[in-house]
C-alpha cells in the first residue's frame, strides 16, 4: 500500500512541495490506500471475527513506523518504541482473548450433527 508514496519520496527527496505532481500523488495515495484498505478491512470483517480484524488494524501504525525507518526517512525515538510495544501487546492480548473464546465456542459442525441426531 505504501509503494506509490515510497517511490515518490525516493525519487523526489524528503521535502514536500505543493506541485501538481505532489498533489496528484497525495490524492491517489488517499484514494487507493484509504479506499482500498477500508474495503479490504470490511471484507475481512464479513469473513473473519471482528477481534481478529481489529488486531490487524492495530498493527498499521507500528508497520508504518517500521517502514519509515527502513526507508531511512525517520529516526525512531524511545517514545515510539514504547508506543510500538503497547500496540503489539494490545494486538497480542486481543488475539489471546479471541483464541480463548474460540475454544469455548461450539463448532458449527458439531451443532449440526447434534441437531441431525435429534
């Protein structure tokens, strides 16, 4: 998702300008990144558990920070590392709760076989 913006940054340097090319890139990034990611997230919500998809959503800021650092565009501070740790702990905690709920929830195939036996 960050590829178009990353390519533009690598080609034009770290400064921002209000040129038509920059504005077009920003517009396309907003339409495709936000539009496509929200569409994919809503499709995931329809197919997966909401807690699982929320855990993925919680990882976006952490991944953005890591990609910015990997591209050499950002230095990571202690506060950002602390925020990354909190974010990843929250996603891990949410996943643990989801797994515990799945273990106690009856499997639909078992319910169907029990209903057929009646």
